[in-house]
C-alpha cells in the first residue's frame, strides 16, 4: 500500500511539474505561434505546451490567464476559451477590447502584428467560415454576440471590424442609437447603409447628405423623398463617374412604374449615345433586381446594340419562355 501511495504522489508531482513547465513556456513566449512553423513545417514548442495545457487546465484557469501581464499568454488563453466553447466568450472579447495589447503572431512562414481583440475576432471568423470544423456553429453564434460588443465600442475598432459589424447588423433596434451617433460623427459606407435599413424618416437628411454612399443607402429605403432625389438628378447620369452603377442599383430597387419609366428612358438615351458604360450599369441593375417589366430594355439592347454581351440577361428569357438557356451563349 505504501508503494502505491508513493507512486500516486510521484504521478501527481510530475503532473504539477509538467503544468508549471508548460505555463512557464507560455508566460515567457514573445509571439503567438500556430502548431507548425517555417517552410518545412517544424513543430512549435510553444504551441505544443499550449496544447498540453488545454487538456489539464480548467476554464477558470484560462480566464485567469486571459488577464495575464504577457499579451501572448492572454492570446493563447483566448484561443483555449474558443476551443473549450466558453459560453461567455463575448465578455472576454470585450475585456480584450477595453484593455487591448499588441501581439505578434507566427503561422507557417507568415509573421504579423495585431491586437489581442483583433486576433480573437479573426480566430472566430476563420472558425465560422469552415462548415466542416467541429466548432463552426459555436464560432458563428459567438460572432453574432460579439457584434453587439463591437457596435457599443465602435471608436475602439479597426476599419475591418467596423465594416464587419455593420455588414452583419440587420436593423436591430438595440443598435440604432449607436449607429446613428457614429454616422453623425463620420461618413462611413456600411454605417449609412445600416442606418438606412431602419427606414426612419428622421434619417432622410443624413442619407441624402452622405455623398458617395447615398445611393447604396437608398437601396435599403424606398421612400418617396428619396425617389424624388433620384428622379431629379437623372440628367446627370453621364457625369456620375463611378457612382453610375450605384445610381442605377438604387433606381431599380424601387418596384414602381416610375422606376421602369426612368430605366426605359435611360436605356434609350444610352443606346443613342453609344455609351456602353451606362448600358453596362443598367444591365447590372436589372440583373440585381430582375423584373419582367424590364424585358423591353433587354430586347432593345439585343436588337439595337447586338454587340453588347447579354449573358447576364438569360434569366429574363427563362422567365418568359420557361426553359433553360445556355449561360455562355447570350440571348438566342
């Protein structure tokens, strides 16, 4: 019995010693490393220590490490909490955001510099994009919850996460005031588009004054005043430059006879002018908002401007004929 007791004590001591040794590796690390490094894919000793610790430490241990003075240790703690499917991961992310730190990362041959919160965010993003990954559903759900954190802390975000937050947001009342405040402070494409999704009349001036982003915003809010604006500038289509396509997208988004008439008139003028840029913009707008009422425009392009590539309009002929067409052959 005494020998068994000594043996158990030895095993316990070795286990504790192993944990302490691996913790020391993490606490002294100067970069976040993936499992394999370099051209030949040499195993990372730091990641190996992290991997062993995942099997031995509890969630509470990792939460404590997420507040460590070493940003690399905090980064590994964030990774572990993802792998352990910590249910309140968004709180850890917000802690990182509020008390961020710079961290170097090394994956294969690629070395980068980023912040703790950004690293955790993109780790979740990559996980959610891989449907076959066991944690994909968890990562997707956490990203949705992190959206609320990002909207509350827009001033702390980099441009990539700002864009991502606004692209996910779908007119959730919880976010309205934060988004409107952000738009009042600065002009941002995805912010004004998100604001337009709420379709509130008090935001019409903000939409109209958002300069080059106004057309994308109007696509989200088919209001009579916004239509009057589109109608009023139709004679300026040929001077809009890169805003030509967003203009026609916003026009085609209105399911009205007035929109059909404007598209019809612009298609006639574009053919008369031989302006393939406007014709192309109208084509793409019809492709995005397909309606049988636009078939006349398709027919006109086909008969009067046969040199234009009409591949994008096959779906209109499918609606008319009810048959499949070969997308590579244009309209027959």
